[in-house]
């Protein structure tokens, strides 16, 4: 959380080999604070507030292998002098205010494996010299103002695993040579452009591809039959085009969502929401009149039946009204069941109409109040903020209500009831005394009390709870915000997972797409390029929490993947939290296992991470 400018003296440190200043709040003109560093091999200044233009001096850092200036406020153009960095394998300039064209000179960096220029204001076309980048594995130029044709030369980048050119102004057709990129596995996203013409049959050769987004273009014709051979495909989005004809019947189309295919000109298939693929002969004028008359009769009869059913239901509900409960009181409650002792008036009275004096925590979606009921029972009341985003607020409320009312697991916080009313929306939970894991790790004395044995047990309990959500709930539940702030500890330092406001139920026949949710620093990397929610998102967050538990702080510097896993593991052992008593030999073995498990959970590819049941089984063996 460093603030202020970078010291000017850094400009004269010519012997620098590595600079890592990422994830702070540093300010200043990037062109003024950095000089020429002939021995510099690695520079990361990402996620700060740096401004100015990229200095041509960087061209003198000829030993650089990684340059990360992402997520700043850098302006100007990309200097062609970067082409002098012949050893560069990673260049990240995304999420800045860069303008101008992509200089063709950048394409001379033949060792480049990762190039991210996304979320800038770049214009012009993709240089045809891109064919020189034969070692490129990731190319992301999305969310710019690029235009022109997609060059055929892109087909020469045979090592690409992920290609994102979405949200630009590219036109013309999608070249068939893209189908030759046999290594494409993570994603191909060309959505939100002005591409047209028929989809090339060659795309069917991308047998390893998992995510294909062709939506929001002007493609016409049908979905190529070759798509049926894309065995690894889990998402295909062709919505908002001019496509017609049948949707393939093979996997992944068997359980596909209609949202992947509509609106289009005339797609059909055996998918809920799409018309079936059969032709209806055109009726004569006389037959049309008869059909119209029959339709009118059916509609009238149908509406009459529906109206009758509604009346019967209303009468039935009125007959079942509980005695002694007023209409006003019924409006206040959706459900209450806490041995008959919990009442709306009780909550409002005890908290003095939700006075700030009773707040024990505040989050993005609401405030939590400590409340003692008349019988002495302590509960935590989470009252949602009243915001303009009423639809999102209601969705979060109903999500948490729906999930917590149906699950019972000893390491998941217990919900007693909830209230849904225009004036108040709140949920009532068991009160967990100690507070969050984050707060405990920040407190020196509490962190000492949280010894290694308790930390190992805590990680095991959390893994068991997440495993329960993923593998024992039907359908599975994804928490989506596993963090140290959402793990509560009681007085014995036992853990409870809380805050299910952003959780998702993995319902069958659903696309499971979602807006980005979670806490920065815990979100799985794939959610930066896809909105598909899977259990592996929670697995990644669990890995972050385990390292945080080991180190006593958030492991920010270990998450960028700049060090090999072996070196990261050694580094963690060297910076284990010093506040607890030195671990015993047995505890050291358990900690080594935990660290190894954490790094397996942090693999960049979701498929390489273990499922949560495996993670839990690893810890209890």
C-alpha cells in the first residue's frame, strides 16, 4: 500500500537486475523516474497510478525478459524502441491510456510468449509482421479501437494458447487459417466486432479449444458441421449474428444454453428456447382462417382456466392464514423459524432501528449488526444496503437466502431466518465471536494464538466446507468469494465460511455465465478473460487463503507467476509467519504438504487444479 512518487534516486541505480513495485498506489511520471539499466532482467510496475509516457530509455535495458506496466495511467504511444529488447518473453501494457498504432517493430521480438495490449485506445490494424512471433502463446489486444482485416499472417503463430481480439472494430471475414492454430486451448474470442461472412469450416480443427466466442458480429450462413468435432469445447457463443440452420447435436451442444444462440436469423435445434428443426408447410388462405379461429378459441379457454386457478389459489391461501397475525406483519416476513422467538420488531428494537453503534462489520453489500435477543441469544444481523441497483441487491439477497436455507455443514455459518420487505432486507445468522481470519492475522497477539496446529486444522475445515458445497450439494454451489475476510473464527479459533451474497448454484441446462464477482487478489485468473463460473474459481481462492495463512499476510508477490513453483515454495518457507512458535518436525511436514497443495490450487489453467474433494482428501490422509 505504498503511496507517493517513486524516489528519483532510482534513476541512477544502474546495477538493478529486478524491479518489483506492483500492487501499490505509487504515482509520478514514468518517463522521469526510470533510467537505463543494462543488467535489468525483470520489471513489474503494474497496478499503480503511474502516468506519463513509456520512456525510450527502456530500449537500453537489453537484458529484460519481462516488462509489466499494466493497470496504470500511462499515455502516449508504444515506442518502437522496445524492439531492442530482444530477450523479452513477456510484455504487458494493458489497462492504460495508450493510443496510436501497434508498431510493427514489436513483432521483431521473436522470444515473446505473452503480449497483452488490451484495454487501451490503440487504433490502426494488426501488423502483418505478426507472423514473426512464432513463440507467442498469449495474445490479448481486446478492448481497443483497432480496425481493418484480421491478417492471414496470424495463422503463423502456431503456439498460441489464447487469442483475444474482441471489442474492436475489425471487419471482413474470419480467416480460415485461424483453424490451423492447433495449440489454441484456453480461448478464441472475436466477439463485439464487425466481422461478416460465413464461419470457416477450418475452426472445427481446434480440437483442444475450450472457449469460443463469436458473438455480436455479422456472421451469416450456418454453424459449420465441423464444430461437432471440437471435443474440448465447453462454451460456444454465437449470439447476436445472422446465422441460420441447425445447431449441432453433439457435445457440448447437448446441454447448451439458448443464450449462446439467440438472437440469430434462423437457428434451430433440440435446445430449450430454440425452435425445432422441422419445416411447416404454408397453409392456404382458407386453412389460415380456420387455424386463426381455432387459435382464438384455444386462447380464450386457456385464459379462463388460468384465471380460475388463480382465484382458487388465492381463496386457499386466505383460508390458511395463521391466527393472530396481522396483514401488515405478514408483509414483513418471507420466512421466520427460530423456535418461534425471533420477530421483526425484536430485531429493530434491539438494534435501535439499526443504529451504527451495533455495527460489527461493513461489506460491499451491507452492514452486520451484533444483536442480543430477549432470551439472551446472540445473533448477527446482516442488513443489505439500499442502493439504486435494486435488481442486483435483490439477486444477492435471494442467492444468500436460497443457499443458506438449504445447507447445513459444521464449517458453514448457520442462518436462522431472513426478512424481505421494501423498507428492510436482512438475514439473521449465528454470531461468530472472534471475527474474521483477516482481522486475526492482522492482530499480533491473536496471530500468536493461531498456532500452526490450529492453522492446519483451519485449512482442513475450510477445504471440507468447500468440498461439501461442490460435491455434496445438488446442484453444486460455488461460493465465488472465498477470502480471509469471509472466514470467521469462534473463540476456539475454529473456522466458518460466511457471506454467500455472490454465490452461484450450478444449475443444469444453464450457461453459468456471470458478471465478475469476488475480491481482488483472490479471483481466479481465467475470470479476466471469461465469465464462465466453475468450481475451480473457488479452488484458486482457497489456494490464496492457504498461503495467506502460512505467511500471515496476503501472498501478492507470489501470484504473478514470475517465479517457478519450486522457488515460490522455498520463498514461502523462508517467510513463514514468525509470530507463532516455531513449528515442530511433524508440523513442518504438514506445512510443506499445505504449501504444495496451495500452489497446485493456484495453477493458471483451471484444468490443472485439483477438485476440492481431492484437496480435502490430501489434508486428512
